[in-house]
């Protein structure tokens, strides 16, 4: 007897397939027919969970944003000092960019594919970048930085620059160099 799958299981499976395909190929390059086929589900099942490609793209970007914070929170958790927490973010970034198959930051990639300011996936990516900047600012303030806003901006530039450059050039090298640069900026705050 076959167990009937729940809507949540179907949703998770479709999102997992879309996450892989969207990251590897780009959101605009992957059609819903490809996702339906790769998910091994019927059209109705997929569209019941995600009524449009825009809805699926937005869910993908939100899932990637949530995953980024989960990864960084786990990296920062063992460090009591806010400076160490900031450095841990960039050390984790260095590991991410050195991975085989690294294709850039999903948020930056989304902004390239959907520059329209009102597209829901674009809005999620922008909110994520604001949240990252807020994290940096809060940690900088907690560490006693003279200008937490400026330090947060500087670190966001380093982070985004590393993600973008590592996708095009030697990811391991540029990720590690970004971590070193961030460490120097943090130490001189």
C-alpha cells in the first residue's frame, strides 16, 4: 500500500528541486515543466503548492535567505565576543565560496534576474540584504564601534563583493581574501 503524501511533503520536495535548479541554472532559465518533471509530480500537485513560477521563485529566495541566517547563526553561536561573531560570518563565507558548484549569492543573482523593484522575489532579496546589514550594525554597536552604521556598510560591501567576485573568479581565493579584509576592518573599528 502506497502512503499518501501530504501537501507539506509535496511542497518541500518541489522547493528542493527548484532550489537546486534555480541555483544551478538561474530562475528565468528553468521552466515549470522542468520542475514538474524533475520533481516527478503531476502539474496539478505542483501548482497546488505554487500557483505560479513567481510564487515558487519567491519561496526559493526566502528559503535561501532563511538558510543563510541559519548557517551564520550556527557559525556565530560559539563566539561570545561580537567581533568574533562578525569574523565567523566571513570565515563561513570563505568556506561557502570555496565549495564546488558555488554559483554566487542567491540574493544577488535574484536581483540580476529580477531588477524590477516590485517583483516579490526581488523584494525578498532586498529585505534579506537589509537584515544582513542590520545584523552587522547590531554586532558592531555591541562591540563598541565608533560608527556602527559605517562599519555595517563596509562589511556588507566586502560580503557582497566577495560573493560576486568568487562566483566569477577563484572562489576559494576571493572568499579567503574577503575574510582577511573583513578581519582587518573589524580589528580597526
